[in-house]
């Protein structure tokens, strides 16, 4: 009976010691995590809301209708003149990106800054990839 009590006491003391160590490590890990978050937010800059406008054209300067523009989590499509407007997009002052997509054209992503007001984008057509018997070209292949 004495041995069970002494084993129970040793286990209880061990448990308390281990849980105290885990708590002290967690607080230092949390402090390091907060410090790294502060460093990241300093790198990205402050968040601001800004209006953007611009136009999207192809390689030949023709306006592209229905291109999808994404800035700061907001999206819109270009009109028949290739023009777009995005109001109150939330961006970071030091790290903001614009994405443009249109079927048949290469998607692009580029950085923009908080001073950008009128953005011009040129999209290039996708070179048709060919998988021989699946493509539309005539390769003069022997049957």
C-alpha cells in the first residue's frame, strides 16, 4: 500500500513539473510567433483601401472584353472597351498584386503599388499546345 502511495505522489509531482515546463515553453513560442507576425506586417506595409481602374488589351492593342481582374480579394470583368474599375480594394502598401485571366490568353500576375491609379495590361494569346492526334493542326502524319 505504501508503494502505491509513493508511486502516486511521484507521478503527481512529475505531471505538475512537466505541465509547468510546457506552459513556460508555450509562452516563449507565442512571443516568437507574435514577433515574426510583427516583422511580416512591417514588411507588407499597412492595409489601405484604394480604387483602381485600367484597361486590358491583346498583343495587337485590341481591347479585351470579359477579362477577369482580381485585386485585393475583389474582382471585376472588363467591359467591351477593355476597361475595368475596382472600388475599395484592400491592399498592403508594400505588397499588392493584380491578377488577370481570360480564356485563350496567358494568365498574368504582377505587383502594383498604392500609387497606381491607371493600370494597363497586355495579355498574350496561348500558343496552342499540340498532342498530335488530339490537336486541330494537320501535321501530315502518316496513317
